[in-house]
């Protein structure tokens, strides 16, 4: 009988210890799918930040591999400076299938709309509600909090097809900036507000610039 009582008492102590330790045990936080990895290597080309970990579509959208068959997409800093202070962003809906080069999100400013194309093909699984509520994030943090959507890509070959080759990214961006200067010569001496950083809104000081036409040319939607 004594042995039984000892075993029962011992079992109770084990159970109590397990319950108490379970309560004290730290809860493991699962990182949300939209956690943005820090960019450790960034280049600046003609004053514009161009993270080397990303791949770029000629229409100035970017794509980053999150994990197998999942990519994050957004717009590069050149595009963000070109559209400037937009009032509204219209994003695709989760579940929507998008094709590479298809108009997939829209930016609204002063009653006009500019479209941008998807850098890849797949199913939209998540959009960034923060950028929809606060469009200024596009300009403040285009590679971080200003991301636009997560896309499930069944065919991973489509994440690199028709993108700017890694070795040509620098010349591609230089050509885009040079083409903008050629189109709007006033920008050549005023693109950098301070220390080589592009101004918040490239076309704001150019009343004769056609915002929709200029963005359409560079975003390949004209």
C-alpha cells in the first residue's frame, strides 16, 4: 500500500511539474509569410537603390524568391520616384492568376491611373494591406514595407524568364535614368535632392510632364 501511495504521489508531482513548465515555456512565434528579409547588399545606380538579391522586370517591377514556388513582388525605387505621391493603389485579389507582363496593379494620382505589369506568372496568394492603406510606403520603402503581393509560382522557370539578366541590371538602370533625362532635361540637374538621393517625386516640379504617358513608357504599359 505504501508503495502505491509513493507512486501516486510521485506521479502527481511529475504532472504538476509538467503543467508549470508548460505555462512558463516561451511560445514560439511563427514568422508570418510576409516577413521581409533584410537586404545586406545594395547597389546605388544613378542614385537609385537596386538590391542585388532581387531580380527585375524591364517594366521596373521586382521579384524575390521567398521559398520554393513562392515569390514576393513589388516596384523598384526608380518606379516609386517616378509615380511620386500617389493617392491610391489598386492591387490584384488573392486567388487571381496573373501572367508575366500583364497589367496587375494600378496607381492613382490627380484623377489619372498608371498601370504596372507583373514580373512573373502565378496565383496571387496574399497582398500587402499596409501599402493599400498607406500608399506612401511605395516611396518610403519600396523593397521592404512597400512590397505588393506574394505569388505562388508553379513553374519556377517563370521567375527568371524575360527578366533583366543579372549582369545587365546596372546598364539597364543607367539607360532608364538617361532616357528619362533625355525626355525631361530639367531633371538632369535636379534629380538628387541631397547627397545623391532621388527626390521624393521626380515629376512634381515639371508641370509640362505628362505623368500617365511618362510612366506608361517606362512601365511598358503605354
